[in-house]
C-alpha cells in the first residue's frame, strides 16, 4: 500500500494547554472588552490569532542561539545572517530590524512622503498603517476574483496588471515611491502570487520608472505554491524559485517571525548600495546600529538557520498540508471559507456564515467571539475593524470580504487540534441562525485600531 503522509519532524518538547468552561470564557471575553487581542494567552486553548512569532524553533536554531555574538558592531552573527539572506534571496545589502513593521518603518521613512501613492495587492494592516500615517495613499490592485471565496484559482493573490497600469498612468513616477507586492497575499486569504504575475508587475515597474517592493513575510510558502502549481517550476528547488522571485524586486521587507520560524526578527533587503545607505540613518535612529538593528546576536543566528529550514520542501509540504487538512475537514461540514486553502491560514467567510448580522455590527469580529466562546479558540478578524476608517472622511470602510483568519503556527499543533478546530467551527455554523446581533465600538485608536479596540454587544 502507499505510505500515508507524515510530518517531516518529531516533537522534542511539549507545553501544556488548558481547556476552560464556557462560563469562564464569557467572563474573560467581557473583561477583554470583546477584543480577542486583549485575552491572556492562558485563557486560550488553541491560539490561531497569528502565525507571526508563534512557531516552534528547531534544535538547530536553539543550538545556533548559544553561539550568538553579542558584539555591538560587526558581530559574527550579522555576517552569518548576511550570507543566509544572500543565499536565499540574492539581495547583496540588508539592514536588520526587530520585526516586519519595523522594516516598513525604516524603509518608508526614507521613501514615502505626504500625498504619495503606493499601489499593491491588498496591503496588510501594518503596511497600510505606515503609508496612511505618512498621509500617503494605499491603492488596492488585487484581482477581482479574490473577492469570490468560492472560486478555486491557483494564484488568487495576484495583482491585476490592468488596474496597476491605470494607477501608474494616472500618477507621475515621483509620486509613486514603490509598488508593494505581498507574497503570499494575506488579506485575500493567504493566497499565492504566480511567477508570471511577479514578472508582469516588475515589467510595469520598469516601464514606468517605479521601484518594486516585495512584502516577503511568507515568501517561502509562495515559492512552494509556484513549485507545485505553476508550469515550468516543478523541477526547481524552493531556493532557486525564491532567488528568481527576488531578482525582479528592488527591495524586500521581511517579518522573519513567519517563514523564517523565529519568535522575533526582520530585515530589509536592497538591490543597490545607494538605497541601503539612504536607509541607514533611520535604522540607527529607530532600531540600532546597522549590524544588529533591533536584534541580538543570538536572534540573528536563529534567523539565519530559520531561513534555510523555512525554504526546505519537506518542511513546507508538512506545513501547507496541515492547513489543507483543516480545509478538507471544513469541506466535509459545508463551511464556507476562502478557497483554495491558503498557505498559512484558513479564512472563514463570515458574511456567508453570519447572514443575519449587519455589516455595521462587525460580522467577522462577531464570528471570532462566537468561536472563542464555543471552544476557547482565538482567531483574528480580517474585515471592517482591520480595514479601519477612511483617513479623510473618518467613516468606517466596509471591505468586500469579512473574514475570520485561523492562522496556524508552524510546527506547533497536531492534526488532532485541526479536528477540534473544525468541530468547533461546525458547532458555531449549526447555530448561525440564532446569531443576529454583533458589536459596537466604544473606544479606538486613529490608526491600526483593531489591536486595542474596545467593543460592547449591541443591545
């Protein structure tokens, strides 16, 4: 018989997690002002809030941490990381930062000014936040098909090249500091971008004299999908594909807490020395000296190892197969989600599940609260709260998609946990007709409000 699929690792250490009662969860949710970010982690049974920094590091990563060089300047760990970044991405220059949003802060401090325009394929929350904080504008050019959660497309995260070119024609190049291409496309459901599309975006950037930035938090997962779905790449290694991806870009920002499987870390990659030098001042101001940024030597060592482990095919197959396994369980129960299953998460289609909750009452957030109350599972809203308010009118922006993201940490949970998650979602789905009211905002910050927002149930 054919051998069944098995994980490409074995478990060496475990952490206890505790189930709670519904009565406990009702109190905890109320105390947290109905914001899932405000819950103590001890109050969560399965934590799917994010896959960022929540993965399990390997024995090799832990061993590398013991050899970290903590010198303030010119540490061995910096040069080890530099070699790993060049090997995996091909970028000859980089600046270390403590995480992805810090990388965006440093780069955008150098690039972006008021009234600039940055087209992209569904900018994620911190990217859009950094753009709008600088009084610039993020323009979404994602393909229309991404808004139909029922469509099965291999590269649903693609940029619409016609939309992009219309933006490039409309605005002068001096008002477009860069195009932002996010791989995988998180906001659209962890959906990948094809190599053909990457090449097309790069060609338009060159045609109009604009630079290309790749938001690279999940670049390795994107490379896996290119290898397994795009003709001509089936015989290429993941690292061959990643180097080809980045050969088309001028910059990359990296939240290493995702595909490099570390708890903290990030960096900016640069194609040319002038751009690298231009950002050094901001890196020193906001992060630290250019050879450590916001990271200790041990963190840089763990990141260097993680870049190699995160681009191994067997690991990626294990990781993405687990997400697909959860998707198949949801299929059995008839539960709508963004199809096909993404690289790092399942995105439940809250609009199709909670059809009686008005959009003004935060549909995806309501679904997230119901799932927590049902089983102690914490997801995150990708909907109205994350879309934030229009920076000029201050009215709520109601996105086409209201999604509840269930982000799977790397090398942490087993498929038994996936079965538990699927059963809990099914229980909420089966009582969906009884959920008719959502939540109202009582307190919020002006930008990136979803992290600290306070809510109350609609009476």
